[in-house]
C-alpha cells in the first residue's frame, strides 16, 4: 500500500534559484539607469529586476574625448576603415578601455555580477577574478553583417571584430538574448554551449494595451523612427508608398521621425510628417493606425513592433532578423522578402485590401506580445536559474 502511494506521489517542484541578489548593469552607450539610454531598455530592465527583488546598480564606462580621438586615429592608421562610432567602439583599444573601467569599478565598489548591455566592454580586464560577467544582447557581429546597408568595414576590421566577439562570448558566465535567432547564432556560429545561452526577450516602452474601438476600413499607415531614418527603412517606404498610392488613392501615411528627417519627406497631401512626439501622442498614433509599415534594413529587434501590436496594429516589414519571430512567422503581420519598393508596394496593397484580416491580426498579435514580451518576463528569466 505504501509502495503504491509513493509510486503515485508527484515529486515536489524544485523552486527556481536566484542567479544573483545584486547586479551592476554596464552600458557603453550611456547611463543604464537613464530612461533615454539605448531606447530605455537598460533602465526598464533594471526596474523590472528590482521588482524581482534584485539590487541593481548602473555603470557607464564612458569614453573621454581624448580617448575617442586617440582610438579614431589608431583605427584609421591601422587600416580598420570608417570612423563610425560603432566601429571605433568595436575595436580592440576601445574594448580594452571600457573593460578596464568596468574592472576598476568592480574593484572600487565590490561588484561581483556585471550584466553587460552588448559586448563592447568585453573581454574582461578583471582586477578581481571573482567577478562574473553576463551579457544581454539583441544581435551578434556575424548577424549584423548579413544585411548591413552601410558596411564600409575593411577585411582586417571584420576579422578583429569577429575574434573579439568570440572572446567576449567565451568569457561570459551566461548570455541572454532578445530573440531565438540570436541564440541560435551564438550557439551555432560562435560555438557557445547551449546551456550558457538563454532567450529572455524584451519588453517595450511604457505603452498601455489598447482595447477600445478600432476600425481598419481606412488604410492609415504609420512609420516610426527616432533616428537612423534611412536604416529604419524610411526612404524605402516613401518610394513604395508613392508607387502604391495610384492604386489606392485613399492611402494615408504618418511618419514620426527626428526633425532632421523632415527634408527627406515629400510635400504630399497623403503624407503627414511629425517630429518626435511626446509619448502620449505617439501612443495615440499607434492606436489610430491601420498598419505599421516598418521595413527596417538591419534592425535586430525593434520595440516599435511590440508597441504597435500592443495597440492592435499589425506590422508589415522585411522577413529578417527579429521580425519573423515577433510576428510568429507572419501570423500577426506581413513579411516582405527583399527591400524592394515594388514588392513592398504590392504587400501594402494586399495588406489593406482585407480590413477583417487586419482586425484578426490585431487581436491575435496583441495577445501574443502581451503573453510573450515584457520587461518583467525578461527580468525573471535573467534573475532566476
């Protein structure tokens, strides 16, 4: 009798263990506890980790002006190509500079767990060997090369960046990625054991899910780019929109971008340009839109996609990087195979031809992102083993 009872008794579930009680988030792009740094992702992650009971500090291993000029000169003299900010920071000298600043901070503060936003302050220059380094990344160097629209990097630079990226991944205690496709690359291309790489996703801006009335009968398109207008697909979209307009004269396009992009927007009654909007007004544009058309050339993830779906606005973009994953392979949006204006125009016309389909996509897309993507979900996956 006892043996039978024991055989049918279910084992008690094992409670997850906390990976760390305190962590320092390090970001080379600015103060990670500033909501403006890196589209607010480090800040929102930090707040979510605190809600999980983790003490969070922030560190910005900044590059002094003299250092930037020195590294730029060395970059040019060494035959590493262009002087874009990203290229300089990917180089060995800049990485060593950032890494040493992180090490000095850890020695000064007693930090034992460093969560790096990206790999630009790695491999580590540890003064204390007990420091554990973690990485949270939305892409890899190898993946960035697949669709890079502005690649003027020399072969020598590519080889160095690739080796430094590999070393950075090798030294990490654990790597957290935005998407599955990034995890697959880190495991498959960089050879990191699968047990050391986890997909945790991301959240989005402080947008509230929209559950109010919404009509998809009028084809109101939306494009949002806080910066990098061309790289985000702005010029490609404008070309496609003007090609589609003769077939659907009722098409409307709202472009929300930085003020510098105004010169790129044609003066046309069907196109409305708005410079960077306050958050409340941007959220309103998401809710009013029928379709977010965001053919980003090489953006690895895109919180804008999540914000649109949270507003029940389906997405149209390129079939690359994180968009197939976010749309569940096109179930919550439309995927275009190539950055071709004719193909994009055809896809726009097809998308707006069926308002009921758009409504269904909006409903299912909203459920998908609310269940799958939030900073609290990402923080829990990072904080607990």
